[in-house]
């Protein structure tokens, strides 16, 4: 199928055309992130206003780039006329900011009605996982792994508002393993960055500061807690880390920012790696799928790569860990519409446009 994906759950306005759930024919993204740097966080109403302005140009650009805007179908008075040669429209319906979600959902509903196309509502968090099915030849970069990821898999979704571990038995059959009890890992990056005086979004800012830390990782002395590392479940908790950073920073103002940033990154990634690999072992997964904005973090990617390649060389009790590790290219870890289209292909459930509604508090299991 050829699917037009639309994503507007946070501050991005994105549209992509994807063939067969993997081949990216176009990938367009507008963001108001620059605007939010000044305020140190997203102002939902401002984000939505920007999305209202950019949604039609972004969709047009995605269709044009995919060579699907037939001559004569160019917009006239901003009204697309002729139906493009797509099989369906997919749109993020949650979770996310209500104003932002409404922009994408209402636009998608209107286009589905005008063009007589099936409309597939997509869960944004599940879509992050399906970024691992994309084969981004389009970027000119090589793909991670080869062939489609094999199931069953364990997936860790780490985004700005969510940290979830799930077991993916087959497409459409998912089981919840664990998740955060309070702040998400992305939120921990964002909030601790602010404490260090680093800009929003905090994840890339902490990663950049940490990369300036000159001591080799093996010589670094940890000084922050690794929350819930030893708990006998698959849950996470990151709000205590924020408190620990605030206290430690106040008591030790001489610690260089880059050392602090490195330690924060270590504390967050240590717990994510340990708990995920325990889940992989317990569920005997063939593949481990990393996804979501925090998956763009190179230290996290490196730690998983290292641990999985070490583990592949030994037999863990009765379970031989021959694990395939997949993580999307960084540009497909953060919010984008190609993942939305890929997800819709694999979990194809069209819904009459009249019944599609934005759902800001959707969980990964809905
Ligand atoms: O998935 P995403 O783009 O949007 C949501 O669905 O929330 O994730 C955004 C989160 C933010 O918290 C941001 O700080 C974090 O991903 N992030 C990173 C990196 N790039 C983005 N965290 C750590 N390292 C990065 N390189
Ligand atoms: Zn996201």
C-alpha cells in the first residue's frame, strides 16, 4: 500500500508517504522547536497555532516530493482538489497535546472525506516502534540491521512523556511489561538539563555537554542514584533523579557542567539498558527494538550495542541470547510521519472518518 502519514502530536507538523510500511517516498517535517527554546519548554497553544499554519503546505510538500500531486491537483485557494494516488491516510490520534492533535486529526478527516480514502488512526507510541521497519534508503544512510525485524520482540519506547517496555508477540498482539511510575526518561533529561542551565530540549543538550567530558567512561566515578535498578520488576522511576541532581548541584557547585551532564546521561541510560535486557531474557525475545526521541542518544545506543554483542557470545542458562538489536536512524527516533505510515501498514485498521477523535491521554496499550 501507499500510505500518507500525518503527525502533529507535539511541536512538529509532519507528513510522509511510505510504500509497504517501509519504503519512504517522502518525509517532510516542520517544527516550532526554535520558538520554544526561548521559553524553555513548549507552550501548547503556540505550538498548535504554528501547526494550523503549516499543516497544508507540509502535506502538499510530502505529496509533491513523492510525485503524487497529479497535474491539475495543485491547491487552489488552499483546497486540494484531485485525489492523489494513495491507498490510505494515517494520522496520530494520541497521546499528545490536544490542540496539536486536533490539527492533524481534523485535517486527516477532511482529506479522507474529500478524497474518499480509508483513514487509519495511529497510536503515536506504537508508531515509534514501527520506525524500526523503515528502510531509509531515502536518507542515503545504511539501515540498522538487515531485513524486517523478527518477532517476538521486546521494545523500549523512550520519549518525552513516556517510558514503556512492551512484548511484541506478533503485529497487533502486544503485552505490557513495565514502564515509568512517574517522570519519563525524556522528561528526566529535559528537567535535569534545566537545572544545569542547559536549553530545551534537554536530551540533545545534555548529550552535547556530556560529549565534552574528557575523562574516559571507565574512569568516571558515579555519584547519582540509579533508580529502581535492582527492583524485581520492569518499572522505572526518574523523578528522584531530578531531586538528587538539584541537591548535588547545590552542594557541589564546582563540578563542571560536562561532568554533571555525563553522569546524568549515565544514570538514565544504565537503568534503561539493564531493565530492558532483563526483559529480553525473561521473554526470550528474538529482537530488541529501541524507539522514541531518547533512542537518538548515542550513549544509549552504544551501551545497548555493547551489551548485546557481549551477550550474544555467551549462553545465558538455558536461553541462548542471539539477539538482534534494532534502532532507527536518529531522525526517525524523534517524532516524524514516516513511522506513522509504517505503523498503519502493519496494524491496518481503518475507521470511518466520523468516528476518529483525538485522544490526548492514550496509553501504549489502547
Ligand atoms: O519521541 P519524541 O521526539 O517526542 C515525544 O513523543 O515526546 O521525544 C522527545 C524527547 C525529549 O524529552 C528530548 O529531550 C529527548 O526525546 N531526546 C533526547 C535526544 N534527542 C531527543 N534525549 C537524549 N538524547 C538525545 N540525543
Ligand atoms: Zn514521540
